[in-house]
C-alpha cells in the first residue's frame, strides 16, 4: 500500500501546504497542537476539500484538482477513528460494530467479525450500551467499527488524547496488534513523543501547515534542529535497543544497542524484547579522557561528527558511538575549554536515572 499526498488549502490565517509519501506500517503525523495535522488527514479522508493538489492511494487518485477528481469520503475506503470515538449512543456495542460492516461496498471483503472482536478484546462488551464503556473501551470499539467497514487504510486522529495514562497504556498495544494482524497501513496523528516511539515506523513532522521532514522515526527524532523548529520537545537521541540482561539485586537492566550497552533502573522487561530509548541531549556530558571513580554507569567512547552553533547559549554536539549517534548539549564555554571539534575522540556520559523509561516497539 502506498500513499502520496500533495495538498494546498488556505484556512484563513492558516495555510496547509503539505507533500509527503508513505507506505505500509504505521506512519505518525507528528507536531505540536495547531500545526495542521488534523486538517491534513481530513483532506485525505475527503472531509475537507483542498483548493489544489492530488491524493493517491496505491496509484489511484482520490483527489486531483487539475483533473476534477474528488471521490466522496464513503467511496475512498478509508477508516477514520476520531479522538472522541463518536459511537452511536442509541446502539449497543454489537450494533455499532455491525454498522461498520454495513458501510462496506458490496464487493469489499471486510475482516471477519469474530476476528476483529477477538483482536480488540471486546467480546465481553457486545451487549453493553456505549455510555457504560470506559474511554479505552470506547476507542477499541471505534477501531473495530472502522475495521469492519473494509478500509484499505486507517486514519487515527489523536485517538488517545482524551484518555488518562492508564487507558493510553491499555490502547497502544491494540493499535500495534491491529496493524500487524490485518496488515493495514495506519496514519496516526499525535503530538505525544511517547506514543510515536511506541507505535510508528515512519514520522511525518508537521510544522505550521507544512512538512518539515519525513523518514524513519529514529532519523527524524535525532535532528535537534527539527525538534526546535517544530517545538515538539527536547532535543535528543532515539536509540533502538534490546533487553540483554537484568540484575534483580540492584534493579538494573542492561540494554544492548549498536555501539555498546546501556544500564538503567528498570524492571519487568523480557529478555530479547526490542525497545526504543530516548536520551535527552541536555543529560549527556562529554569528557576528553575516560572518567574514573564516578557514579555514572553509562560511559562510551566515540568520535565527534558535528558541532552545531546556532547562535543559542548551548551547542549541539553529535557523537558516533559504534554506529549510533548520541547528541550532547553543552555550553559554548565547555566547547571552547575542551576544544571539541569534528573528528576528535570524546567519552559520552549518561546517568542511568536520566534516561527516559524505555518504550516497547514491536
């Protein structure tokens, strides 16, 4: 499945001018609130008409201003999951799901009803009225209804934004499971770094109605300049890792990555589990010689690959540690005193307690 979007629309004081392509897996439209993410996917779904541009799904145009093509929303075969679920209050869960199945075309084969119910874990909810559901249960039913309409892709518009942390943790595994089980491309709108790290393969970084970058999550998140331009959080490094070992006596887990091993306080992680670590640049210190007799558990030798002086009080320094780039943010004074420049050898130091909790990535 391939998706190509090239749209332009003036929305008063705000203009959307977005171009990007994506394929299978989960693609995150990521950016701060008001960046234009929802407007973009509503154009994809046919809920907003662009003033010009083209939208293709698998090479087939569902919108083309030059050719006068604008396929109605119900014929685009795109499932849409809203932030607030939007279930029918006068129907129980079963009838809400069956409504989705009735919306499919006569020749469209939707997933099996029982399989959808089983994958989403909602079998015990079928006879329940929707007002009796928790927020997480409502969203699972909304996903099921969208799946049963036989879509060729799913659009999810910040589906966890209104949920508390416990309900969010409940839903995230189901989103991943749906994508894998039904091999359905998902475009997932979010302004949450944690959600993107757990779910997405590809990131489309949205800023002020335009696209700042497109690429693998690790690549885009490892660009301090983009993070600042879009105002989407602290600069840092996203590092793929795998659980290698654990020490129950001290509650320390060892995570292997390309370049070495991180040790951090974490419990209950299954050996071999794939994870993503997020290390904030401001929590990374540099030294010219290997530190001795220090409490820092994570010390890596590496080579400086770039020094970025953007006119700010701090400087971004990227260090190649065995093929993994780790960013550090230091003062200009430290940069000058240590005489750090591209090509020099440094030691990267990361306190174990400073690393964000690792997130599981399927």
